[in-house]
C-alpha cells in the first residue's frame, strides 16, 4: 500500500528564512513558466509549450540566476514545472467535458505553500532510523531540519514534500510497500447515512453528532475578517504594515484550527467504525452537485426581474455540508478500511431516505419523509428515524443488511 505521513518541522530562524526563500523562488519559477505558455499561445504562430520544453531550459535558468534558482534542487524545480503542466492538463480536460474551465492562475507568494522532492536522496534526505533520538530531514539549500516524529513510518520512502500552513512548517513523507495491518473480524456489518443534523447514522441506530467546527468559530472568524477588511485588499506583501500582517495571520490561524479539528474528528470517527464493523456501506455522494448554487428564476411577467429561488436557505445548507466535510471523511474511511482489511462499499444515494425498508413494502415517495427526523411510510405506516432508514437502505443496497421484517 501507499501511505503518506505528515510531521511537524521545527526549523531554526535561519532555516525558516531559507524555507521561505525556497517557496518564493519556486513560486517565481512557476509564474515564469506560466507566463511563457501564455505568451507562446498569444503569438500568431500559436506555439505550444510543453513540460519537456520548459524542463530542458532549467540548466540555462540555473546558470543565469545561481543565487535564486541555482541553489535549489533540480528535481524539485522539475516537480514545480510538472505541477504547472498538470494544471494545464486539467484545464483542457474541463474544456472538453464542458465544465467551468478555470484557466491556471499566477500564484502569489502567500498562495504557493508546497515544494515536492520526487525522490528521497535527490535534493532531500530523510535521515530517520528507528533508533534515532532526534529525527531530521535534510533539504538542499536549507540544511538538516528537526522533525517532530510522533509515530514511526513504515515502508519505503518515495517522495518528500515540505509544506507551509500559516506559521507552521510540515514535512510530508510518501511511502510505498507499506504492510497492511488487518484487524480481527467482529462479525458485524453496517450501512451509514451521512447528514447535517447528525454527522452520520448507522443502520443499528447509532448517531454521531455533527461537531460544526466552522459554526462554532463563526463569531471569532467574523471579528478577524472585519479587522482584516479595514486594510486595503490589494497591497504587495513587502508594503504591508505589522498590523496588516497580524490581522491576516489571525484569519489564517482560525481557519487552520478549524481544519485540524475537522480532520481529527474524521480520523476518530472513521477508526471507530473500522474497529467495530467488518463491512461498511456508504452513499456515493456527488458533493459538488449538492452544494451547487440554485439557478435564478426569471419572472415571466416582468423583464429583468427574478422570482425567489431560496438562494439564502440553500447557501446556509451548502455551508453546513462543507463544514461537515463528508468527502474528506469518506477518503479517510477508505484508507483505514484498506489498511485494516475491511470491506467498504459505495452505493447509489438516490431515495435512500424516501424508501420504506420493509421487505413487504419498499414504497418510494417524497411524502414518506415528513420532516428532517421523521419517516412514516404512506403505504404501510412504518415509522422510524429518517436517518436510520437511510442507513438501513444503504446497507440493503450493498447486500450487507436484511430488509426490515
């Protein structure tokens, strides 16, 4: 299996300054490569610039600017150019499929936070051994940086990445040949229903509360955003005042805390499910479609006017769905299931909460769900919590749970 391990870095002040310079110079390389592609396409000849063409120019670029580009790893710079190439490939793929294209954009220094080293030992070196008292990782141009290694890594180190999150620095170590750690069978199976009122509900009727971390921090975030909005929005980084930088750092710290809380909750909830059930079924959710803005409704009687389309209510629901983070949770659940040797089955999510789970009924109707929590079949009169009905139907579709007698 392939696994990634994320550890906190503890750089010195000099090393931190070097890491900032590394991100700045890789960002400059990314933007220069993007500008070259734009200029080539705008030329009357419509010249196409690809990754191989730009990678071949790296030697000349490094020799021309040895202080900014020549001091960093050649392979990490290739990875940055490959990152731009992937952005263009995704852009053309969206154009062909009719989705919103999203042309690759120039990155500001504050929006370029990751440098990838494609191979351990080429520009970087993971120096850890199981008996080391202190773990360090070496980056070309930076030196040996201390790592807070809170758990051992397994498998063979393939790639190493350095990442900045606010005022913290992390190293992400990707490994392959990671051995599985199968758990003992429990003889239990379950279907789960994702929700907003409850984060998830199992077919056994257990509810996991939705922590709503973003909603809890809403007041602090609103105050921090107000403080930040008092400053001009378009100011170069070098011209920002100390108070401006502090206000921006406050907003970043609050969002980072919410993200850490959410991921921690996802890991704990997923681990609890994996330990208790041999097989789990979940809905195959189209989260992008679920959080899409409602289309405007033109008023046929008045030109240029629009009818109410419940946009405000839909915006609140979208925010709650994104705060729950279903997609991240299901990804974490899939990784843990693979490592533990558990079975994870996605099923069609349509009408799971509107279908009567009785074997003798199975009636599907929107009227079956009378409210957020109540389910009452209009044909046979079966009543149950709506989220549990959804979880039972998910388990039935996966062949794990028997219909209600």
